[in-house]
């Protein structure tokens, strides 16, 4: 199975020399596509084939909303025009600048002070097309050829090349314009030496948690790591000894189990319960019994929970704090999806429940999920207690890690200074995607989505399909992959309670999501039809009569 896309616009319209016209050419139905797109930054700008430009709303401005200015960005001229020689459409070799498909000047999409427009020997990147996109999150970007784990490594991971990937938790959306703008400024500087969080970074970090969560953090608590999963592994090694038990709540993000087992610690899994309303809840009695039985003094919390989509309420977290407090257990809270609580909900950071709770909590955060920055490898690990922080930092030092990714620091600061409005739009888009999937699944017998309160991941219950078709749980992933043409994450890898489920990433344009749902519906329809034929054939077969004695 293959995805279809609008036919490429093979030749970009040519403009008069130096002209950034406001007049848009007539384009083929389905919008624009470019086979040679941003040479700079990789930020897809609607309708700018062969060009590098900012996303809408990113006019090369020197300042981020309500933030300290990043130096070096070009000013814009009256009316939004770009300075001479710095159009928002830096052309690739042998290509021509194109005005926007939206009928606006290219300068309105950019205006940053790029280096020379023509980049000799530049490698062309895949482009972006507009399938009548109602918003920036429905722009379809071709990620193939970018070294994307999600899109470029099917063969290496023994998956069909034409399987549509909605598995790993990164988004098929360009990051926030303020982030792209800051990164382009930093790249133009072109010196990438060692870096550390500075005062501006600390201010941005503290401002984000104050603004979004009413949580006053001290930047001195922060220990930078390359990611949250490495931080989980470091915490397990820093706070436990080989053979010690570590509590996890399954089904849960599979690295939770992996970081415990690879450190020669014992996994003490407490299953979440799924009530009649489909909502997962914590079995507090079972948790307390497990802590008592195993003597575990460390619990890995997923908040919001991946994959079941719970945004734990403050009351639920307070109950967890009470139970773990009675047993002297430290809580390592993976809150990487905190910013993706759906509209109408807000994540409560576990450590924000009070000083006593904070003193035995390690909070693992990162902008990587909400702002699609996983490849920039920056996570902020907040450890209020000095002794706990010293133990964690000692383990980090032991692996030889010191200075973080310079571009990751820039991206995180930019996101936390200027990304609020963009993030709120993204959350609305994800909520709409959730609703759309639930609606579409009404036509897919035996498959339903668990109620979701946060993240862009949906937990799909396929147990009804297994019961109706006789398909075994161990066969579910192969069916989804080979017959439905979808690359998802099989529920079994998430531990107890995951068999018969699958996880779907809905952070993609609507056209991509509909293609996936079309494939799933067609695959299930064909499977049910085969089952009906087998059942019909069995019932039509003549009864076997024993010979007369």
C-alpha cells in the first residue's frame, strides 16, 4: 500500500529579478509540492518550492513574544517586505524563488537575514505540499531522506517500506515558528562550541513552569541530560542497588521496564485497572501491597500516562504521594508529555504537591514531545533535594556527560519564551484528531479508542476484533502491519494489560491520519469477510454420519 499525494509542481514559477510579488501563480489542484525545499533550517513554508523560509507568523523578527531578543535576526521593512538580498525564499541552485501559494509575499513568510540566497552544492531537501490545508498542522511534509527514525528506517527494522508509520512518539508537524527562528539565528552564527544553560535559559525555564503550571521552580534544581529515558536509567542506578525492586505501573512506556532490567534491578509491576467506562485508574491497594512485599524504595511514574492517555488528577497524585511517603519511596516522574494535556485539562507536576513531596521527587521534563525537538536531545531534570540531586549528578558524571547540545538549549529557550500560543493551537489540533479517530472507528468493528486526556498517542483496544475473528493477540501486530499496512506499536511491549491493544500516534496531518484509518478499515473489513466465509463454509459442510453398525 502506498500513500498518494498531489502531483508535484516540477517547475517553480519564475519571478522578475529581485521581485517578491504578492501575486500568486495558478497552481494545480491539491496545492504545491516541492522536491527541493528548504536548504536552510528545514522549516516548511507553505507554497515555496525550492525555497527556505519561515512558517507563517515567523517574520524574521528579532524578538520572541514577551521574551528577550535573540540577536542577529533581520528587521522587516514596512508592509512586511524583506530587506534586499534577504528574501524569505533563499533559493537552491538552479531553482527559482516562488511566491506563496497563499497569495502573500514570500517576505511575509520570512525576512530573516539568511546567508547568500544561492547555496552552491546544497543538498535538496524534500518539500511540503498543501492539500487545501486549513491550518499549519495539516501541511504534509515529506520526511523521507531526512534521516527520520520514523520514516527512513523501515527496512532496517524489518518493516515493509510502504507501511504507513504512526508508531514512535514524534510528530509529523514542523516545530513552533519561534523555535525555527531562534535556530536559524544560531545556525547563521556558525560556531557550535560547548554551551551551558545561561541566565536567559534559566529565566525561560522558570517562566514556563510558573505560567503553565503555577509551579515555582528554582533553576538550581536543574540537571541537563540528553533525554528523559537516559535520566530514568541514571535515576535507577543512582538510587538503587542491583537486585532492588523498582515499581512501575503497567501497561506503561516500555523503556520503564528496560531501564530497570538492564541495570539488574527487579521490576515490581502493578497493573492499572480499566473500569467499565474504559478509563484506567490506579489500584492503590495493590500498589501499597507491592511496596510492602518488595521493599521497593523507588517508583517510576508516567504523568501523563503513556500509552493509556491519563492525565492524573491532583487528588490521584496526592493519594500516590501519601502511599509512597509511608514507604519512604522516591518517585521519578516522567512528565515529558505534560505540555500535551488536552484542552480543558492541565497536568499537575507531582513535585508541585508540596515541599515534602518535592524532596523525594525527580521530575523529568523536556520540550521534545510538545515542540517536536527529540533530535535536539535536551531534557531538564528537576531535583529539588540537594542530596538527591548530588546522587543523580554523580551518576551522570560517571558516564562522562557534561555540556549539552547547543542547539537544544536554543530551541528549548525559544519554545519556553515564545511557544505558548502555538502549543495551544497544537493541543486543539490533537484533540480534533482524537475525536476524528473515535468517529472513524465506528466503522471498524472490534476496535475502539480508550478515553484519552493527554498526549498525541491513542491506545486502541482491539480485543473485540480478536474475539470476532479468532485472531490471537500475538498475531495482532502482524495483521496491522502486513494486511492493514500500518506501522504502530504493539500493545504487548507495554507490559501487563497490553496484549490485544495497539498504540497509534495521531500527531500528523489530517490527510495522513485519514489514509491510516482507511487502511485500518479496509484491513479489518477484509479480515471479517474471510472469517465470514470460513464460518459459512463450515456451516454448509454436510454432517459426517457414522456408518450403520
